[in-house]
C-alpha cells in the first residue's frame, strides 16, 4: 500500500528546516533525487565495517566488498529485468554510459561491421535530448565524417515521427533517443522507431535517466540494444551510473577505458581483455556508490515501481491543473497527462504580460517559500532554441512529493508575479 | 523572507524602469557578452571622448539582476571619466566575488551597493557582472 507520508519519513532531508525557518519543498528530483535512510545506512555500514577494494583484494574484507559490489549488480539487473547480470556495466553516470557506446563506433579496434562508421553513415538523435545524448554523437560524427541527424519536436512537445522512414534509413548506424524527456516530461514511444531501426539494420540506444527512476522499465520488453541511466536520480548516490547492453554487442565492442581489472593478460606490447562486464570497468570502481545504488534499487522495488508511477501520474495531473489556472503560465511540453512523466517545465509572465526570467522565478520560490525547482535550459539548449525561449522553470516530481507541495508551488508562483508585477 | 536581501527595491525599480536602454550612435566600441549557463546576453556600446564616458548604451535579455545591473552601470558610468568608472567596476567586482564577506564601499559604488545581497548567491554573481564585464571590455577596445 503506497503511503506517501510513510515514504517521506524514509528521507531525512525532507523534514529539515531551511535558514529562516522555511520548510523544504523539493521539486527538483529530475535534477537529482533525495536519498532514503535505507541507502544512506547501507553505504555507511559498508564504509564502516566491510570496505576494501573489489576483485583484487584476497582477504576477508576484499571478499565482503566484492560480494556486496556484485550483489548490487544483481539488484540493478533485476530492477531493469536484464536477461543477464553480466550485461549491467557500472559507469560513473549516464553520460559515461552514452560515451562508452559512442566511442565503440568508428574505433579502428572494432572489427564488427555494426560498429564501423565513416563518411556517408548516419547517426540519429532528437531535438529533445539532454546534452549528454547530443555531444557524444557530435564528437562521433566529427571523428568519423558521419552525418548527425535528428527527429524534430512538435509544438506539443512530442517527437515528430512523420519523416521516420527518411530519417532512419539504410545509412543509419545507430539511433539514440531519450526515453523520458528531462524538460518536456514526454515519454517517447520506442516501438515504431525500433521497428524501423531493425528494418534497416541500425542499433538503438535509450537514454533512460529520467524513466528508470519513475516507472517499471524492462529492458527485454523494450527490445533496444543499449540503455543508459544514472544512480543519483533514482534515490541512489551520485558517481554511479549504468549501461545495460545486449551481451552479444558488448562482446563485440572494443574496450572504452584501459586500466586495472579490465584485462585478462597484459604483455608490454598488447593485452587481452576480461569478459563483460569487467571489460568496461577499468580501475577501482565507485564501490560504495554501486552498493548504494543496489540499495536504491531494492528500496524502489520494495515500494513497487508500478505504484511509484501511479503516484506520480496522479500528482502530475494535479500539477497540470493547478499550473493551468495561473494566468501567464505556459507549460512547455504535453499538457495532457498521457505518455508523460512528472517533469513540468514552464514560462511565466507577470500580470502585465511581461516575461519573468526563470532565474527570478526560482530565486523567489526558494528564498520566500523554500521551494526548490530548476531554472535554466536544463542541459537541453537545442530544445529551448526550438521553442524560442532561453530558459524555463522546471518542477520535477517524485515518489515523496505531495499535492500540498504543488499547492505551495502555485501559491509561490502567484507571489512571484506580484514581486515582478 | 530572505529574498528581500537580494531583490532590493532599487534593483526592482531599475529592472522595471531600465535607464539608458537601447543601442545608440555614435559609439567607439561594441561588445556582445553571454552567460552560457543561463542564456543571458547583452550588447553594449561605449562612446568615449578625451577620457570621458559620453554614453553607455545597451540591449539585452536576462533576469532582473542582469538587467538592473546594466541600468545601474549606465547611470554610474555615463558622464564620469574612464578611470573613475573602471575604479567602480573593480569595486563592484570585488563586492560580487566576495561571497557576501566583503563590506561594500558605498562612496565608490553609489546605487550599485544594492547588489551586495547578490554576492551571497554564487549562481547569480555572473548575472550581476555580465554588463559590467562587457563595459570593461568595451572601454578597453575603444582605446
């Protein structure tokens, strides 16, 4: 039984007081989520009683640390229904996971045809991507002479699939798009794009940084080749991210970073590599962070991702209604509560019809009411350019948010309009 | 309410009624500065004659802090000497980069002292400094 009051008790920060006696209204989980005691305690306990290096320490603590680290991999694999635990690669964040895949392409070491990229080949992304799913592909295009192309976004904030068959074609090597937009909240429909990618023999990757924390995600059911997500947005720590990839592809890919523990044998002039996942985990990994992520996956599983999704859907509907009643507020993204998550970005005018800059909105919300939102372009500048705006204010909801907090946001926005009226 | 320490009445007044806004001729130098983290931008022109600042004109978009700072800059710099105005820029920069620990010299800063509260917000310091850095750049280029 989903009980938001009980859930809030798990997150110590939610009951803290801000300077000036303000209570905290945290509406910035799309940026980074808060952490429950279950994650904090697991990490503290590991640091206090079990910590050692993993994989290469042959003593009791080494065995305990390695077991905990690998248990975390099992927990993450189970969380996204990975067919094999070896398909779960720990990275430092989603950006690294995306870069890992992007650097597998056009690498002379890669002998597999699917990863060969050169002039004439095409890479497809979309206009609604976070910079982390744009820049690695720009770099790939620059390295190889391939052409970068992208899906447009409709006025309502959906992917424009009208030109799908032209955009994804026989020259396409990979399609990499966001599962849930970090600005619009839009949840993209994967299957039509995937079907076309399969038709033309292209690979497909999803940036699931904003979906895995908020809905049940089953990588097998999605059917794509690679999925990237990050720990700190799913009640886990920062410094740990995940790449899930199909085993057969991971095996065919060249290593990304070279270093300790990613090898099988090393000579002075050459090396052979460890099997996945270790092939892609060079150097001492973020051990305690991975263990914290495992605890986060366990925590969310205990609550139930279907219930998390249902809670956020109800909150999103409530928020869209409440914000819709504020004159001069314009939601950038779907206004209907269908195929969208709890990320709501908007622009705001005062009652005379002048724009109020998001920095001013965010500052007054924080200073006057303790409401934490994100302001700016949210690492999605091209999307803001597409809508002809420099920045937005973004409220992003999570399992611990309440309708009272949305009421507080609405009151705060009315106040902002008065200050800058 | 902590906001009051940042959004001084004077800042809001300058924001709502910007002084000297709009690009004017003649000018000796024009610069365009942007704040990449938030997209604030300003185009600024200076007209200097024999060490005296005859006009500072500007056009830009951004938050209340960045727009008000440009307006205050216009009032302080126009009519003063280049040397004096650069002294004010230095004092303003010292105040903004002082993390709220610096006591502002009101004799030097005049109305710009109203921005003292901004220094406590690292994310907003660049907003306040945008037009002032653009001015410094323009003056150097006009020489």
